[in-house]
C-alpha cells in the first residue's frame, strides 16, 4: 500500500497534535498512532505545566531548570522554552483548555526543585485536559487525517533525505506514506521497562529507527526515574503519585515512620534517597503521608489520585500509601536543533522522542508538556518557512 501526503506526523500526543495545529492549513497532513488516539503519555500528565509568571521570575525559573538538569542543559533551548511559555499557555486557553483559577486569576502550584509556585494545573488531570482539547481542535481540521493502530516501522530514506515513513496497519499490511516532511512525535521509552509510569506501547521506536539510519542521537542514558509511584504487586503501568502532592506538603517515611529526605529536592536526589532507604530496611517501598494536607485540598486538587488509591484499598485522607520509584521520562533522544530539525534533511522530531537539550541530565517537574508544545510549534514554523523558501533547508 502507498499513500502520498505533504506532511506525516508519527504520534498523537501533545507534540504531534500541536505540530498539526500550527502547520499551514493548505498542506495535507497524515497523523498515525500505534494505538487509539487517546493512548499517549500526554493524557496521563497529572501535575501541570510550567509558565513564566513575569520577568522577575525569569532568572529563578532558568536556574531551577539548569540546576535540576545538573547544568548539562542547552542554555539556548531553556531560554526559548521559558520565553515562549506565556504564548503557548495563551494558545492553549484559546483552544478551550481550562486551568485552575480563583477570582478569574490563574492559581499556581509548586513541585519539587521549583523555588516558587509557577505551575498551572487542572485538578490532577492536566494532561487529559490539554490533550483532549488539542485533539478536539485537530479533529476539526479538514486537512488532517488520523490513522489509529498504525505503527511506524521505518522511515523512507533516499540520498540522505527523509521522504516519509513505512508503517504497519491494524490489518498487518505494510504501508509506505510518502511525504515532503516527516515529524517524529512518538514519545518515550517506558514500555521497555518492567516498572514504568508510561504506556507499554511507548517503546522508543523512533530512536531505534533513527539509530539504524545513522541519525544523530543524544544522551541515550539520561532516563528519569520518578520517586513516587503507587506500589503494587500487579503487573502493568505504575500509577504516578504526582510531585505536586509533595509540593502541597506530603512527606516520605521509612518503615519506622521517620522522615529521611527533603521531599522537594530534585527527582533524582529523592529517588536515590528512597532506594537507599529501601535497601537499608530491606523493604519494597517507603510510605507517603498526606497527613499535613487538608482533606479539602486533597479532594479538590487530587481527586484522581484520591479515587485511584481508594480503588487500591488506601484512603489517603486517613492513611499512608506505599510508594516506589519507577521509570518515568526520557531526557535523551533524537538530537534536534532549536527548531526541532534532526540531522537528516526533511526530518523533524518533537516531544519526548527528541532531545533539544532543555532538560539536561534530569527534567524539572512540569517542564515536559511545555517543552513538547513550544518545540512542536517551532517545528511547524520551521517547516512552513522551508516550504515558503525562507528556511535553511539542507539542500539549499
Ligand atoms: C504518568 C505521567 C505523568 C506525567 N505528568 C506530567 C506533568 O504533570 N507535567 C509535564 O510537563 N509532564 C508530565 N509527564 C510527561 C509528559 O506527559 C510527556 O513527556 C509528554 O506528554 C510527551 O508528549 P509526546 O507528544 O512527546 O508523547 P506521547 O504523549 O507519549 O505520545 C506519543 C505518541 O506516539 C505514538 N507512537 C509511539 N510509537 C509509535 C509508532 N511506532 N508508530 C506510530 N505511533 C507511535 C503513541 O501511540 C502516541 O500517540 C507525565 C508523564 C507520565 C507518564
């Protein structure tokens, strides 16, 4: 089977959807996704999305991002993300996304390693709120066709240029999708781990394909482990207990109910402390207590976490829950420049599958939705520029 389009996008998470929304309307776009449209990590994001609160917050936001990333971040990318954050939030609000407000003003929450509250949220289902609204908008576009249960298996490379992708359809048929431009937005690698908060079908396919074609990759060993997922003996995706729960005052205890770490330190530091404590005590988990958060805040801000824990037999308003670290996010990926261009002509990568250097060696909480959106918009603008002959196409 063969198909021809102007632009093909692999993935229907925030990276893929926001690229589609920002591409020219007179271009035909094909989007594919390995599972159904809603099965992306973007739908799972709980805590929120960062935004620059004002010029006075710039240096502190920049420093928090760099410090969490062990100063291995690309400064230019961090600057672009922070400076573009307000515009992207405005775009989301225009798409109908609702963030928590009080008297009409945004309410900001805080997560680990942020020196001040600068995170917008929608209960504890921020990702679902953002991604479902973007999906609604994309579905309305007459120039976009979405194919579910269609998995990219390769790219079409001719003379060092990308001409589209090869995919496998639900019926098991191979399909070549020829396109002038290709955007890889296929998310992370959690499906390769036994314990991960990610969807199991996110197995880093684009990374493997890129490797095969000699496309530049970066920091493949930079994997973030989230310190607090609900401990369970069941198999499958681990349920995340968002960092904003600790931001609102939840504390960690060892088996003797003693605190052993500052809960608001960066993720890698808290994870290490938990693992050391489990090792010392010979336990499979540590305890997380929400005793210092009032019930109203728990039910209002974290209704999803409250409900899920209740289903698992824990009432977080009354008792501690067992938590354990699990794979959560991939900072490395396909190297891209600050317009999301890969090292191969006509091939772009956005979102978790790409590495634009924003996160350095460790991602600051709630920076990834923002990073995906900002650099998806830039990919769309760069492609538009190249089509109009203004950009730096590699053949020119
Ligand atoms: C539980 C959880 C909570 C999180 N909370 C937050 C948060 O509060 N704030 C924040 O900023 N970030 C959070 N994150 C991280 C954030 O959600 C992701 O980094 C971000 O959504 C990635 O978006 P994406 O578009 O790159 O990928 P995804 O949203 O994962 O989408 C990937 C898409 O690619 C498709 N795909 C994959 N492989 C193929 C293939 N071979 N062929 C075709 N399609 C394919 C998938 O089907 C999917 O549609 C959280 C992540 C998790 C897992």
